[in-house]
């Protein structure tokens, strides 16, 4: 790489620093390195996927424009994640994060054109750093009954809203026991909310939020992590009861307050009401109860039967011959009373019996 390229890169960084400010530059661009310039393409690298995803989604035009101000022939910027040799192999858990990586001796290129990811929905959500979304968990597959009508209506209202619409309930807090549909509703909001493309809807489990925050601290990108969350239009946090650590609680509190004060929507689910989350600061609990708190009750027998019918219809897409007599469905709906996951487990056993033995299902 020529001295001219390095000098040009220095001037580009100066332009970026002047445009975005010192704090933002330090968070996002300070550890970006120039790997080379090939005709009309500039090759850059960053140390983490998190940085790559955020820069791809938010700074594509600015980075390219700064390069073109120095080198008009540049038409594309390729971004790679630098690989590094890890000194130890601790499991990647919040309680025991890996040690910092050594300086890489060799750079592997994981190159992609620097661009905004707009579709499909799952790719856009992944680019924002969200937790994985299950394609089955949509509003179309959610069965509404007496115990979940209000929660479903509130979630649907959040999902169909548009950017700059007034926020009706903030935060929306849904609580219920295991297997009663909380995660289904939250992921349905993410699928539906991201589909139009005019809002950034981010679904995170509490564990993902914790790991993201700890990773940002470890890689010295905490400011970037905070800015990324505060740029979300709808932030969805699942299983809040699993949030641990004083620093993580403090960051969640700051994020919650910042988003609500800015008129951004927050949706949270947990297995208990906010007043029972004793690990959270009292001010956070009060903020949570200040929105709309909705409980999803136990599944009634009629709703359990509707869920079974719905799940069988979905199973027939892949297993056309799968059939369960009405009497058997009624028996399962009456006998399996705990939650929706137990219902699906019962159906999976029937499906396994039908496929593996070839015998019809009977009482």
C-alpha cells in the first residue's frame, strides 16, 4: 500500500471526525483500518461483527462520500472483520467473558460491500444485532382467546404503528408464566414491525442484552453500544427476569429512560409483574408500571383446543397424512392443562407415533 493511500486515509478520518464529532468517531471509526485501495474499491477492516453491522447500516453514505471527496474514482467500500487469535477458550458467558484477543498476526478477509441492509426482514434484524427470530412466531399463527385478547391487541397496535406516530402505551409490559405466548407475541411484533422498513424494531433476550453490553465494555465500544440501542424505534426485551449484574441493570435503566423520553416504543416481557422484580431498582419498576402492564392468563380448555387445531394444520404442510381424530384432540385439550409448550409436546409425540409406526392415532 502506497504512502499516498495512507495519507488519503488520514484525511478521510479527519473528515469523518469533523462530521460526526469526537465521541462518535472514537466509538465507531477509531479502530477501523485501511487494508488497501484497488482501482475503484477501498478495503477497510474492523475488529468485531458488531462494529461492522452498525457501520454498514448507518454510515455507508458518509464513509463513501468522505472517500470520494479525496478520491473521486472510488465507487465502493468493502468492509471486513479482522480475525484474532484468542489466548484462552473460556465459554462466552456474561459471568466469564473471554480474555481480550491478541493482536492478529494474519488478517482474514470476510468481505462484503458496505451497504444498508433493507430486506429480508430477518437479515435486517440480524444486522441490527437482534436475537434470532423464529419464522413460525407471527401474528398469523397466534391463537387469540379470552386469556390473551388484551395482550394480543396491544402488541398488534405496536406492530402496525409507523415512525413518528404518537406512542399510546409506553412501555408495554407483558407478563405470564412459561409457555403462555409471551415470546410469540414479542417476536410477532418484530416480524410485523420490521416488514414495512420505515422503523428499526429490535428484539433482544435479556441474555443477549447482557452479553452485548459486556462485550461492548470488553472491546471498548460501550458508547457505540448505547448509541445503537438509543437509535432503535421499537426496542423489545424478552425474559427481563433474567437480567443480572449491577452495571447491566444501570445500563438498562438508562436505555429505558432515554427511549421513553425520546418517544420511542419499548416492549418488555417477563414471568412476573414489574413490582415483583426485586432485583431492579425501584425507579425502574415504577417506570415499568407507568405504561401498560398486561397479564396473559392460563389457557382455557377451549383455547387449548384451538391451539391444537392450529398446530395440526401447520404440521400438515410438511406431513400431509398427519391426522388426529376430534375425540383425541378433545382428550388432549382436557388433559394437558399447563401451557402451550406441553400441548406442542403432546402433538409431537402423536406425530412421531404416526410417522414412525405408520399406525393411525386412536384413543
